[in-house]
């Protein structure tokens, strides 16, 4: 999703409420008027570019209004204008068949909101990005719980080749892994009592998650802009099922300007310190987007113009064994076996009643029957996400996926 790419912006400005156990951070805005929030990125890859436009939260009880039906376009230094189509939820999208970013060109984002306000970004040069030389992993540890404990896992590193024009880099990544639900649904229960095998068991799926953090790095001017041993992410083997079957990560390496490097660095500093960006940071680092008729209006977010290089790596479960890493254990799934209820008069309830109690009145999924010598003995249930892998992923194998032996 678009917001995942800029977790620092969304966390600091409460751009989106993340579905995690971490409470979102709501900055105390010093203005009575909401600020425009812009999240946009164009690259030299052949893809649809997106710009999301909304307004900032005012307090913890407010809601997030998006800006609908604005006029949004991107101009370049040759005079071309590429208009973005509104797709809903404040998202405006380009057409990859009509517009593709090119290195050496400069781009400006233009926004005209329905209330007549006009905004424009600084002119942004797309600099060529160096190729990624290799992606590799090593066993490592990382502290958690305020540094009182550590967890083992794999740290992913990137080396770049020479040849990039910029001395500033940003990395993002997209994780995909194959996983299995512990109690796959194999049968349907149909009232009145009828048990039929399902047409397709959703036992194995793939899940894809885009990076939530941002990693930036600068190379000294006297160097050849080559990056070596740059840590990109850490995977704690016991904390999720990412490494339990097969895992893949696609790393995106962006060339960025010095100003954008300062933007991400400042946001990361504020995010890690828990500070108030509005009290401690100058507004000049918050955004490269301005109201063209009111230079005093503050805008949040950044229009990113970056060439990008990509590389993918696969990690099989055998690495977990070879590196003697701890396994992940699913603690949130339970197999529940339920038989018919025996009443005080010695009579027994029906299996239809058992099914109704668990699946219609409760939040459970019937997965299979259990038989004894006398016949059907119990019905087996679990929670939906433990029975159907398509709740958290897709059973359609990704086009890029390679099954490692």
C-alpha cells in the first residue's frame, strides 16, 4: 500500500492509523487549520505512479479527510504535462502507458484543490541510480523490549555497484513469503447435518508486505558512490512465519537529492526521539511542496523523484536450520473438538446445535469431523485465520516466485 512506503510520515503526522499494537503519534498542531499532507513518488520504472492527498489530524479525536477530485499533474522541463486520474480515497494515479520518469529530467508536482488553492513542488531532478551488486544475509541479533532482551534472526545487507550520479541513497523493500495455516479447512458442514469435502483446501498461501520504514545513507563526496554492507532489514526468526517455508525480499534502491536525504533523516530522528517535529524542526525540512499564492502556509509530506534499481533474494527454510536459529511457533491457533451436549435427562443435543453454537453464534470455522468406532463423534473448529490462508494471503502463486529445493 501507498502508506507503507512512508511509515515515518504516517507515524509522525498520523497520516494513517497503523493496525499494530503501537499507539499512533498525534502531533500537537499549532494552527487551527488542517495542513495539506502529500505523499508522492515517481521513478524511472514502468509503473503507475501514485500521489495521495489528505489533510492532517488536529487532535486524537479527529478524523482523516482526504482531498477528493483535485486537479493533479506532473510537469517536466520539456513542457510536458501528465495528468493523474483520481481513483478514490485521496489517491491520484498516472497511466504507465502515457508517462514514465526519465533520468536527467526535472519534475514538478502541481495540485489544485476543489476550494481553489494551488500548490507546486520544488523542481526535482531524477538522478541515475547505481545498480545493486548483491543482496545477502547473515545471522545476527537485535535488541527489543527497550534493550532488555535480544532476538536472533537474519539481517539483510545490500552492496551497490559504482556508476550512480547521487551520493545519497534510500532503500525500501517488499517482502513475500510462503506460509501454511496449521488447521486447514477440509470439510463443509451443511445444516441439516451433512458433511462434504471442500472444493479447494487453502492450506498454503503467499503473503506480500511493503516496507514500513525508510533507510537512508550518504556517501562521502570523495568516494565513488559505492555502498557496501548496508543493512536494510532484520528478520527475527521466532517472531513470525516469514522463514518457516520460503521467503523472498525485493529491495528497491533509490537515488535521492541532498534535500530529500535531510528530509528523511530529520523525520527518522524525530520519530526515534519521540519529539515534537513542530516544536523542534524547521518547517523547511518538512516538505518540498508549497502553496504558490501563500508561501506562509505549511505543507506536510514530500514529492519524491528517484531513479530506482531492484534486486530480489530468496531464503529457504534450510537456512534457519543451518544457522541454528529459533523456530516460529504459532501460539494463536487452537484446535477445538466439540461433541454433542448431554442434557440432564440423558438426551443428547444434535451436531447441528454444536455447529450453530461455534460457527453461527461464535467466531469459529468448522474444519473437519472426527469419528470413533460408533460413527461421527466430534466436530472440529478453529478461528478463521487459522483455517483459511487466503484471509492473510493469496493462494495464487506470484509470477516471480521460484520454489527452492
